[in-house]
C-alpha cells in the first residue's frame, strides 16, 4: 500500500547560484559528507547536488514532515541498481510511524530542471 508520494522540481541554475553564493556552508547544511564527495567526483557537481536536493524535498513531502533535518535524508547509490534513500534521525522516525517498508526514488535532470520523485510503501 502506498503511504506517501512526493515530487519536486528544482531550477538547476538557481540552485547552482545559491551554491556559488553560500559555498561550503550551504553544502554542509544540506548534504551528507558522502553526498558531497559523490558530487565532487562529477563534472557538474552543482547539477548532482541540485537533483539530490529535489529528492530530499520530495522525501519530506512524501513523509509529510517539513521540519526534518536535510542530512537525515541521504541519496545513496550502490554499485549496481538505482539510487535510493537512507533515512536517519527524524526522517527515520517519521518513516517508521508511517510503516514505510519500501522507498522508491526516481531522479532526472536536464539543462534546466532537476526532479526527484519518492514513493513510500507499507506492507501493513
């Protein structure tokens, strides 16, 4: 049974201008160390972070919890398979309360837009 759906669209150029303006302070506030390291290995690190930010916004929407810490929601990539979310702290507690057993995450981006979609399912 689906217990939450969230989708978010982020303007890549606008997000990158915020990264330029606030630099490491913003990166450290929004992203885990692993997310920052992953993005740093990419040719377009701002785009990589923008799509992760869209996923975090979508996850907050799906969990119906807007006051979560940004770093409690982490986009993780395994060696194989699609990206997924790792939840910690308040995000993990919100997911447990909702009975979340499966998280589906879709990320996409182009020259202007970054989108994240999260579907939360429960086996209850």
